C-alpha cells in the first residue's frame, strides 16, 4: 500500500465515479482502476460496489476512508511543516462555492493567494450549501462559501460575508407592488419561483413557512438568481431572492421585503480549523477581500 493508492481511493470515493476521479488525479481510468484493485487485494476486501452507475463505498470502504484521508493529510503535513520554517507553502486546497453564486471577492482572494503561494494547487468545486458544509466537516473541502439560514454550522469556523432579508420580486404592475412591505402569507398566495432545497435562501423560506404553517406552491426552482429573475419577470411566479440579489433587477422587477421573516439569509465562509498554513493564508486573503470597501 502506498500514498498514491490512497489518493486514488479517496478521489473515487469523493467523485463516486472512476472516470471523474481519473481526470482529477490526471491519469487514465484504467490506471486508477488497477491501483484500486491492487489496494483491495492488499487489504483483502472490496472497497467499492461497482454494480451500479456510481461507485459506492462498501462497508469496508467506508471504514477505510477516514483513515486514508488522515494518512494523506499526515503526509501533506510533513511538507507543510517544512514549508513553515522555510516560508514556502505547498500542497493542495479544495475550495467550495455554492451553485449559482458568482462572488467576485472570492475570485479576487483566490487570485491574490495564487500569486503569493504558487506552490499550492487550488481546486474549485460547486455544490449545494448543505453538501459543501458536509464536505468541510468530513475533510473533503478545505474552505467553502455557503448560504445559511440564520447561523453557519456551529461545528465549523466561519466568517459571515452578508446577512440580509428575503424579498419577493414581481413584474411592475403585479398586485404585490401595491404593498410595501409584504407578508409571507401574501407571498405564499402565489406560485413561487425559488432556490432548490439545500440552499441557504430556501432554508430560510422553508423555516419561515413551517413556523407559520404555510404550504406554498413551489412553481419553479432554479439555482441561479438570474434564472429566478427571468422566470418571475415572465409572470411564472413570485420570485424569492435576497435583497442584494434583487437589487440587480430593478429595471424589470419590483422587490418587496417580506416583513415577517425574521431569519436572516447569510452568505458565509466556513472551514474546519485553520491548522494548515495554506488554509490560514487563504482565510486571511478572503477576509481582506470581503472587507475591502
């Protein structure tokens, strides 16, 4: 057993696909498969169930995954420890970003981090906020920009970037434009166009509806604010966005604060401790990027 085999094993476990894992580690799929088979022979157990379309971990695979990650982290820590005393940071970081959220300060932080530490490979992945937070918790993601209802996950370190209200967006002339602000019950009287489950904004909406025992009709769902705005502008439902998102569409949509939703919609950076020098440095770059006027 060697570190390369463990790296391939973790890649397949996280990607749940041998082809994507091969692309991630930059070798052929047959090479990944051969190394995994060799590892399974050495361990005396199959690590993946290959009967379906996705590569799913077996019971043995689940038991091995945490230890494989720990072994890779320990090996990387050796290089990081030497790097700290020689002022050189190396390694690999996986940064997560919630789907449909293009946030320029994050890209600015990544660019400045890359200039300062070219020896660190940075991978950027997109997913729902729930999946990204889980990835940070289990070590598959080092730092993530997520949406959250109320507060970021309390088991993670965090830095809140934005905290704001939910608003209803409708075409000019819609009945709701005559009311400012509006109530959640008034908004729920129309089909809604909103984010899917697993996103911070949807979490706020669902919690608020549950508190008022409302069961609104979700007409359409979209992960990108632009898509929600376009659908709402065409009269396909009342869009639900955050205040800063809605501010981009004032030329064609009226935004009304939903007055009785007290839970703030947050955009936050989360990470699981900043023990690794690369994580500490990237967090520092992000803080500066997001607090810069």
